C-alpha cells in the first residue's frame, strides 16, 4: 500500500454524504508527486479533520446545518477508515476539530451555531456524550460577515490547561480553561474591528502564537504572558503584497510555522497565494518576504511535512506541492498536482 518513498495524508473535502469525501493519498518525498490510494464516503462535508498522536484515530467534523463530529479508527496495515461513532454538536456548520494534549478530550467549533463543544474520548478513540458547551454572544462591525458570533477554530495550548477560540464574528480570541471536561471562561483578546480572526499557529518555542485574520487579511503576533496566561498583541501585518489592491474576494485562511520556527506561512484566498514571513529569533516579530502562487484557486488549507508543503485549492479542485528552501523558506513549485474535488483540509501521517 505505502511505498518506501511516500508520506501518507488524508484530505477532507466539501462533498455530499453519498460520494467520496475523505481521501487517503500518498506524497513522494523526493519529487512531490501525489496519488490517491483510498476514498471514504458516508460523511457530508468533512471540512476539517485531525489525527491523534498514535495516528490510529481520525476525527472529522461534518459541516452541515445539523452539525456532527465523527471518530474513525485507522487500520494499522491499510490505513482504511472505519466509523467508530458520531456525535451531534448542537450547532450548525462545525468547521474545526482538535484534540487535547493528553488526548482525553476533543473540541469542536460551530461556525453558524456560535458554540464550542467538548467531548470526552473513550478508550477506543470514540467520543462520549458532550461534557461541556459554551455559546458566544454579540456581533462585529461587518453586517455581511459579523452579524453574529462565528467561532472558527479551537486550539488547546501546550500546557493542557486551556483552549483558544478564534471568533471571526466578534473580533476576539476567547480563552477557556477546561477541567474535568468543563469549559470556563478565562479571558479574551480583542483584535481590531473587522479583523475576523480565523486560525492560530503556535511557535515551536510555545512563547508566541500567530493569528490569521480572515476579513482584513492580516496576521497578528501575540505573546504569552506567564503566569497569568494572558496574551498580549505585539504586531499586526498584512498578508498581501503592499502594491496589491485587495478586493472583496481576498480573505486570509490557514497559518502554520515551519518546524524550525524561522518561517511563518499564511494562505490568501483571492490572491491565491501563500505568504512567507521570516520570524525574528529574539522577538518573534515578522517580516514579509515573499508570495508564492498556489497553482489553483482558493487555498483554504495547507500542510507542511519535512521539506515539502501541500496546498489544498478548494475552488480549482487540486492539491499542489512545493519544496521549502531550507535557507530562506521560499516555496519552489514541484510541478506536481493532484485532482481532488473541493479539497479543504490536509492531515499528514508522520
């Protein structure tokens, strides 16, 4: 099944329940060529997927009006997915799922429901009944996108004490503590009006984190202040080139740091690029360096493995691969692409 020179990865897509919606693919680590190995149907719009550390369980949200989150066992020999069970999220359009560092809880954010859930993880990786739920309230300044709360991502910190929720509708990053599966409010970070915080990426040092703001196409640098656990804003920077005239279709999407911590990448939809920032080793502040076309339309998500980056281009139905220059972080197209219908999330098996 898996070739010696391959890394495997799953792809979540926007697809109806009766059609293949989660794909198992292979990536040649030498030349960046990709192939489809398996397809899984039976789940509608698995727009965000994630694997546990042992890579024997995959969790997927079903982004639909009556939201759900599903757990799948991963066969150790074939990597075939088998459904362990599904839980309702009691909110519409769940768009993010994450796992606590101890892997005892799974968290889900519901974009149109305005709520965030916690589910205990059973011994076999399946999900127990919802243990806690918080509902956001309020709105932002943009009537077209911020008429209500829109939690977009939920990310546990490395200390396993709290979760950070980016709420695109409120221009806030909400902080919650979780003990015994119960979510309790800890604080919040207020971002500029109309920012639309979407996704977060921790620096490998754990001292800083970076927020991709969807609506105004910026990235925010935040620093963790101990022992309070609060976050302080250090910098805002555009994710688009200075000379580029942004339009209504331009929105920032995904964000990741390189494993070495020297580079930060953010995907831009509309501009259809991935922005490269250099990270100052002492301060963590950013300097914009380059923009690389993703070779497709609407790069909603991307992933890094070794010295390769994969970009999922939703509206052109393709995944493209790039080599990462280890000296300067620039992306070099391999010339390879893989056709997958509406790919929106990549989860790599390491």
